[in-house]
């Protein structure tokens, strides 16, 4: 089973845990962003007419993430064109591993029981007209999609 979805807005990474009185907590911004990712997953699943069975939640998981960053309005026409064509790649924050961690944690217990089931992860940064995340989650049961 395959579920594709888009999360609008500038990509965010997983925030570092914060500590208060000896207790760790996840920053509010991260909690809200992970909630948005999970909501977009559920919306895409519902719109597809598919259902998430226990077998699918126990499956091997492949995830592809495309982090799309906005082109600066101050860039020259040539620079904008090169960014949109993929000639110039983003070297901006957040780090790509933190983007992946935010997505994996957001889908944990929703798309799968635990992110340890993810055996393949593909992630890339690029520039685009509409910033956001394109995410594809593939549940493989019995070695087949």
C-alpha cells in the first residue's frame, strides 16, 4: 500500500528536546509540525479509500521525502531559474536528517507501530514554487507493496 501526501509550508526539522526541572519535553513548534504531518497523512489515507490494517502497520516501510524550499524573492532571474532547475541545491537549515526525524516521529504509531520498521529512507532538498514536504509512505507486506 502506498500513501502520498504534501505538507505545505517551509520544511521544519525535529527540535532538540528541552529540559525543565529535570524532565525532557518536545518543543511546542515541533509538536505542532508533527501534528500537521500526521494530519496530512490521515487525510491522504482517507481520500485514497484505503484502510490501514494491522498487517500494514506491521509491514516493512519505505519512505521518500522531498523537502521543497522557497526561492528568495531577492534572487536574480538567472539564480531563480538555476534553483528551480535543480542546478543550485539548497544549503539551508534545517539539516536534512532533522527533517527526516520530524517525519518519522510524526508517523510513528500512526502509519506504523514503530519507526524501526523503516528499512529504506530517501530524502532530498530542492527549491520549488511551493515550499513543503512531498512524502511517500510504502507499506510492504509479504515482500510486496
